[in-house]
């Protein structure tokens, strides 16, 4: 009997931990993100996951009474994480263009471009100068999709002019190889490009003026999950209205890129 009472006490205690005021179950909101995609989401020197998108998610959770769970994922495995229920959404510089029918999306909140980063002294001034060069790109990235877009003859011709196109798991490693001269250019999102350049010797790297592609970022949910999407969208809209969204954008120096509420 004592054992039964003890077990029941543990069960009651566990249920109590799962419920909050009014007996409602506390909701967690698990965001899947690439932990090496600054300034949108990354691991800082203190071992903390930070970034523009994670700050937005934290504010959304605060307004909905949710607990934010930051879940780094392998970018090429993000769809499995979402479909399995391991994450509630993909929120980390996630391009909507070309994926409109694959996920349930919020409205776009960032206007983004795909660009090339090269060494300032490499003599590469335009996309045409990349012919015969070794170019780096992240696996399953928007830049890679743009280079493989069969509907864009210009991009296909550009890709085919490269000596090689090397796919990396993350952009930090790609930039390390750019520094070492193992690759001669990196195809990348402009926001991430600017961040990476700022972390390195001043004037050592430049962004080519000609863009590879333009796109927009949104928060992607499992197809058909409008209920959760609507709650997140409502919070984002209110953040845009009261200025909180722009305050977070200013913190991450992304005011020129954001489009929500403009």
C-alpha cells in the first residue's frame, strides 16, 4: 500500500509540473534552426544560441505564454525533423520562394538576396569572372537552388562555367576554405555574407554587386498547420505594429532587409 501511495504521489507531482495556472498545460514552441547561420541563428562564444530569428521567436513565445525551445538541426534534415514532430516550425533564414506549396507559411518578413563573396585582391569583379573558379555553397541552401534552377538559363550557364561547385554543411567552414584559398568564391545569403565579412580582417573580402537571385524569408510550418501559423502570425503582426519587430531588427543591423510592416 505504501508503494502504491508513493507512486500516486509521483504521478500527482508530475501532473502538477505539467500544468500551470488554471490547470492549463504549459505549451512549448520548438523552433528548428541552422546553428551556423548568423545573424539569424548561431552558437555564440558563450555557448548560447542567439540570433535575429531566435529573438523574434522568443518575443512570439512571450506574447503567447509559450516556452521557447531552440532546436538546432542539420539543414538537409530539416524536413524530417518537421514531419516527425521534433520541431514545430523551421525559422532560420528560411526561403519561401520555390517552396510555397511545400509548407504552411507566415507572410514574408525579410527581403533577401543571394550573392557571391570573394577576396578583395582576387581580381574578381563580376559573375562572369567566376568562370574557371572553385565556388563554395551550403548544402540544400537557396544559393544552391538558384544555381541549379533549370528555369534560369543564366544561372545554369554560370554554374557550368565554374571549375567546381563544392557543397558544404555550413558556411563557417566554407569561409575558412575561402581564407585558405581552397575555394575562390562563396555563394551565400547577403545578410550572412555581411556578418561573415565583419568577423574578418577589414577590407579583405567583398560582395559582388551582381546578385545571383532575390528571395523572401518566412516561418515554415508543416503543411496544413494553419492553427499554429496563425498564432505566430498574429504575434508578429502586433510586434510590427508596436515597433518591437523593428527594435529587434535594429539590434541585428537588419533594418534594410526586413519587410514586415513596411
